C-alpha cells in the first residue's frame, strides 16, 4: 500500500508538466505501485489537485459509490457525474518522471508556476505554492482541532 508523507516543491513548465519528486516516486515503488499509473483530479474541498495511485483511486471511488445510488436517485446521479468530472489518468514519463497535467485542472486549482506537493497519507495534494501557505491551519487552529479529535471515542 502506497503512503505519501512529506513535502516537496516543483515548477510547472510551459507545457503544463511538473516533475513528480523522487521522494514520492520512491514511495510508490516501496508501496508496490511500480507501474506508476496515477489519477489526478480537483480536490472536492480545497483549491488544489489530488494525485492518487490508481489502485487507491479505485478503492476510494468504490467507498463513495457504496454511499450513493446513481442508478435510482437523481441527486446521487448528479453528484456521481460531478465527482468523476475532470478525473484523468496519467503516467509519469520514464526519463524524468514528468506529469502532464491537463490545463483545465491546473487552472481550476490556480496553479501557474511554483507548486508544492504535500503527502497526506493515501494521496498527494498539488498546490499553487502561495495558496498552500495561505491554506495551512495556524498552530492554534491545529491544536484546537487535535484536542477536539482526541475527545472522540
């Protein structure tokens, strides 16, 4: 199972490609995802992109689908269509590990040049560097949330 931890920065080139940092390529190999097939999509809750190993994307999608009935429920059908809109499969090129991210996704996340890759366990997030700084919780917000979570049983 692939797990991503840490942070790395990069740059988008003129063709919309960004190099997948070696630390995360290595994590995929260690986690048994050597074919490097990835799924990229706009994050549902934040202005960034999500990058999943293909197997994790399938697993997560099945969890979402279990909670919906797009065949019989109109609202669920509309949700499921939107959830899958703008989902792309990509494979890093063999030489440098470059990812060719569709321009519509880069634009939707406000990504222009400088990016931050953030490992959040089961996926990577790709942020515009400035947006990443602006969206981090403050230390006080982090402590408050940690306290609240610790009270759950």
